[in-house]
């Protein structure tokens, strides 16, 4: 017979219980982080497909609205005020945009890059108005965020409606993106739009979007 002192047995049980709790906590943290990363990567359903091992995650959208919002004079400010000031300003602007998007349950953010943000909405019969409403919220939000040169921040808004495709591209550094003529048109609308503020809002919208707004 192997006789183990009671104190040693109790200590062993406590150690096993502690290790088990730590393992469970670690697993929970890992699952929570996985959920957060998935939510940041793409819409939930597409993220779940990707995490399950589906490496061709594509969804065709029959009707929706894509919107680009550009920060005006980004390149000029980079040259005149330097990278540090530009990044601080752009970060504040994008945080402001994210807050506006979080308050809207009908808009999906695709990406932010340098001087623009790209979003879309597929809310039935309302996707154009949802995007235009978001643009107004963004314009109001940036009123308190002047450019590095102290002048008011102005935005250029472009909107287009129609069919497009969403997808997760890549495996090692996956990226959510949208494709199609609707997206390309929205980009052109924004690049040729009139700079505006909350006091004088303006959006350059394609004929396809205008037809839906006019209904």
C-alpha cells in the first residue's frame, strides 16, 4: 500500500483545481479574442465561415449602397504639417467615424485607408437613406476636430447603389473587401464631390442612388 499524507493529497487536489480553472479562463479568453477578431474582420456570418476553414468566402449582394467619405486636403496637410500631426488628426477622424457607425445598426464598415473610409448598407428600401444619414452624422462629428492647420475639417462624400460582391481575401492576413461597378462608381462620386461641412452638407450621388431617393 502507498500511504499519502492527507495534507499532501489536499495540496495536490488544490493544485489540480487551480490548473483547471486557469485552463478554463485561458480557453475563455482565447474564444473571446477569436470572437472579437472575427467581428473586426468581417460581418459575423462571413467571419464564422472563414474561421470554420472556408477559404472562399464570397457573398453576392443584389442591391445595396456603397459610400466613400474622403478627408479633403490629406496630401497637402501631410506635406505642410508632417506625418505625426497628420496621423493624430486622421486617427481622431476615424475614431469619430467608428462611433457614428456603431450607432447605426444598418451600416457595415469595409475599411479605412489613408484619407478615406468605405462603408455599405443593404437595408431593404432604405440603404441609400441610411448611408446619407450616416454621412450627416460624420459631418457633425468632425466639427470639433479641426485639421492640423487649424481650419475646419471638410469631407467629400460619394454614394452609388446597385449590385456588388463582398469577400474575405487572403489567408495569412485576411481582409474583408467589396467589389463591383457600384463600388467603383461610389469612389468616383467621392473623388469628384464638393468638399462640405455640417453647415453645408453635400453628397455626390450616382443616378442609381438618386432614382431610389426620389421614390
